[in-house]
């Protein structure tokens, strides 16, 4: 499984001049773009004493897991339909394909988290408990959540091919409908119901608690996020297993 995930990352950038180095460069460039736009141009701040570094750490703590989720959801829609030759082989365990997509987001996610940890530490916002306890917990349930959604989208994508376009549209506006770039004081009141209704908001709040200390600001998210992650994983897995016998005829 790990070897397939490694090859997936390598093959994704095959033929390019920098090769798999893009797995590191791409997320860093995206993070730098958003950090510059909202931290420097729009001068986002999380307090009167913040010189902008604190806001960069705050925004990246939400943006980095969102980028990983975005990559996984975008690619999961074709996890089965894009590997028809493998799926049609009776001996091939197609269950590993959506899981490979979910695990394939981890290299970029880890690079982003390392950069966020460095910025948060520089801003004096990093807490040892968050780094050593909360962050590994958030990562674990991130994998459960993304794997569950990936199983569901991969299965449905076999029969509804244009689901990838729907997901692309949802993800394009999702950045602005989740608590990623908004500070608590700067969040429009009408957005709060959207935040609370989305399971991905609780993921973002948990990562932010882990990376921005000293005290967790969303304690209830640590109940909701694990619960949602496990439920989504079970539902996604069951949907995949239910539809799996019909994949061969649909591909």
C-alpha cells in the first residue's frame, strides 16, 4: 500500500523537469500566495499586537488541511473509473485505490504542516501539547474522513461521471464557506450557519487548535470531528462495498 502511494506521487509528476519535487513545491507556492494575499495585501491580523505573522499561522492552520482535502476529493472521483483495467481484474483489490488517493495527500500535507509549525513557533503561538497530542490526533481523523469521502465519491463516480465537475465547483467556493481565512472577529454572521453545517469546519478547527496555542478554542470540535470522521468512513466504505459488484459492467 505504501509503495503504491509512493509510486502514485512519483507518477503524478513523471516527465516534468522537477519531477516529484513538485509534491513539495506546489503546496509551498500555494501557501505563499494565500499568505501574501491575505497577510500582506489585505493585512489580516488576529490581534492588536500581531504584525501579520500570527495571522499567517492562523490562516495556514486552516488552509493546509483544506488543501489536502481538496486534492483528495478532486482525485477520488476518478479513483475507480480511471483505473478500469485494474478494476476489471478479478484478483485486484479495488478497495485500495480510494485509500491510495487519501494517503497520497499526506506528503503535501506534511510539508504544509511543517511550514505552519515553523511560522506558528516564530509567532510564539505554538504549544507543545497541541504539537505532540492534538496534531497527531487531527491527522488520524483527517485520514478517516478523507478515506470515507473518497470511497463514496470513487464508487459514485463510476456511474455519475460528471460528479467530478460538481466537486470541482463545490471546492472552488468551499474555501470561502469555511473558517479558513476568516478571523473570529471578522467572520460575517451569515456565514456561521454554513460553518456549523459542514463537517469539514470541525476538521479545520481541530487542526487550528493543534497549531495555534496555547489553549484549544474549539473543545467541542474534538468530539464532533472524530465522530463525524468515523461515521463518514463507515458510510463511505459500505457504499463502496455495495456498489463494487457492479463496477465491471459500468466501466
